[in-house]
């Protein structure tokens, strides 16, 4: 097992590493009847022939970047795509055969990413089909500012801007533009496009037992390529807005963008980045562009150009004009193209969850509840670790969400502080934890508001909390939940025991969950695997009674 969790087994669903691509293509073609597979020499093409007299378009590259290029085959985009082996250029015979197949009499445009193998094989293919009298031309996409250089090096790599070129050229071809015009348009788009990528974790090639590069837990790789290659610099992990700021600085500087320029913005996932993260990044990109005086006229946010399972993202800006925007908005039935990419983005609004009106922050110190909250705040990592073993790992985060904003000491009457805790759990924590603890503290807030003495308030609140939580989720004693601590505390209070004995009963109840198998809540999903771990919710309940006993 290495630092990334890769063991001897591979981390992909597959039958055999050597059949991975073929098996994937089989499923892809079956899922998309409008796309056909031509086995010899191996390319994908539209099932419906191109309209006679229209320019046809072919692209391709190493596999592992899906849904580019296969998912972009369709009316209004690509007519064919040539898949190479994983991260390996397609060969010239594939490209030549695809070019012949899609030619509709007006010539064929090759859209090629700036990688040496791709450039060579597409060039050879154009030479081959020239003998057949087929007119061809090429748009070279070279958008990656990470490899920008004044030397004789290969120059900027072709990355996510490729799909922008494919979309706009595809729409122009449907409009009836000539090969020369479609090619000139594509070159204009490519010349006005820049991208840069960042990764939080590398990818692994199917069949390999090691990652494409090593990266520490607290590091990120800036300027990575889409073939799993490491980046141009390694930095400590930064916040999303800092990362986006770095990317935009490089991109806008390379393009020479100035206030008033209009751009198409693409935020792309590299394979294993969640849509929540991509949307978050886009918010930062949009804010960064607007702060620079740029007008973002069109957007695309999604996983379109991947590096297998890399945890990372890329940002692309394309300086646009009216013609590009019109063609961007044109329809396509390519299966991977998002259906909603035409709208100019709305204003960035405050989407934070409305915080509750928290605890009274004046009056006398509420010492016992301050002690309880402080204990939970100080042991969030322990609670999270327990939940990772017996549940889904979010309990610590929920406790932090509900309690982290409270400053110590808490002030105000017991019932007001308890009511604030209840509302904070309901609003800030959410989920099961928010519902259960919000309900519990709501019951206590009511009992402390009504009762004249502490013991009566605690007993009444405990009984009511237990009743409401049981009714809420159906948990019973022995189900490995907060009920296993609440119930013995309730029994001790009903028996008239002192607060120290009540706290001990709650602690013993929480400890009993070590030997239980959960039957309620998400911990129930892990079954026997959770045995031997104390339920973190029951533990927090025990801490509540321990604080009450020390009052």
C-alpha cells in the first residue's frame, strides 16, 4: 500500500488491463446508437452521414481524456474521433481512414492537440488522404500556459480549449462555411484561448500499481498535463480562491486580456473532482474575471477533458467575439455536450445558509454549558475518527458546524443558551446529527424555561428529549445511538439519583455501544464492522450529563 492508497490491485472497474479500452468502447457504442465503431483500423464516427457539401471534422488523441473526444461526436460538433491507447496518440492509418469515411465533398478539418505524437500522426494522415484527392487542413490547439516558452521547445500543450474549438468549428461547418473559413475560425479561437491546470492528487493508468507522480498530502501540483505528467511547480495546498487567482494571473497575462474584454470561461474537472468543487471553483473564476473588468459571456462547468482519475481541475478563458458566441450557442446532439451552455452567468449572490439568531451573549456566564460546548469543540477530531470507523465520517464536521462559532464563556440563562444550541444544530449541522441534537436541546430549552429548579428541568428535559428522539427516528435501546446514553440517564433521574450518578449512567450507556451493532442511522450500513467502536453521538450525550454534574 502506498501513500495514495493504491495496493497491488488496480483501482478501476475492469476485466483485464489489456482489454480496458476495448471493453469501454463496446459499452460506449452500445449506449450511443448515433455513434458507430469502425474496427479496422479503429475509429468512431457519426452513424448519420455528413450532409453533402459540408466540411467534416475529425479529432482524436490518447484515451483517458473522456468524454473528449468520443462524447463530442454528433451533429454540430465532431464527425469522427480516433482513440489511441491510454495517453497515446492514434496512429496515422486510423486518422486517414476516419478522414476518408467522413468526407462529404467539402474537405475535412483536423483538430489536433499540440503533442508531438498527435501532430506527427495527423500530418502523416493528411499526406495519405491527399493521394485520394481529399482536401484537408488543420487547427493546432496549444492553450496550456504551463508549458509556454520562448525557446524551441514544443510550446504550449493542447488541453481543455480543444473542446471550445471543436464546438465552434462544428457549428460553423453546419452553417455551410468553407474549409478555409472553418479552419481560420478555429485558429482564431485557439489563438485566443489559454488554460492552466492544478492537481491535488495524481492519476494512475489502468493496470499500474503506482500513481503517475508522487505528491505529499499537503501539496498540490501546479501546471500538470492531461496525460498524468507532473506539473511545473509543487506548492503547499492553498485555498480555492488563491489557486484560481494564480491560474487567472497566468492565463490573463498570456492572453493580454484587458478590462472590457469578453471571454468564454470553462472550468473543467480532470476526472475525480466533484461537481461541488467545480462549481465552487467557477464562482471564484467568475469573481476573479469580474474583478479584472472582464465580461464572462458564456460558461461551461463540468468534467469534459480528463486525465483518467486525477483529482484536479483546469481553467480556460477564450477571448470571444459575436461570431464565436453565436456558434457556441448553436445546437448539437453530441452526447457529452451540456445542454445549457448558452446563458451569460448571473450575478454572484450570497448563497450562505442563513445563520440562526444565536445564544444570548449578555448576562451571567453559563458555566456548565460552556464546559460542555468547549469539550465538544476540543474533541472534534476524536469524534470524527470514531465516526469514520463506525459510520460515514461526517459527525465531527457536523459538531464543528453547529458549535465552532460559539465563543467561550457562553452567557445568558440556561434556557436561552439551550435554545441557541438547538437552533444552531438545526440550521448549521443539518442531517441526522442536526435533527437529533436540535431536538434534544429544544426539549431541554423548554424544560429549563418552565422549571424552577435545575434537577427538575434536567429530568423533564431528558424524558421529553428521549421520547421525541425515539419518535423521530425509531431508535431503541441497543440500536447503538444517542438513545443508549439518554435512556440510562432518564432511568437514573426517574429514580431520583444524584447528578453524579446520572452522569455515570449516561457514560456507561455510551460505553455499552462499543459492543453493539448499529440498527439505525448510517452506522447501521457498516454492520459488524462498527463493533468495538463507541457511538460518537452517545459519547456527546454523556459529556452533556458530565457537564451538568459538575455544575
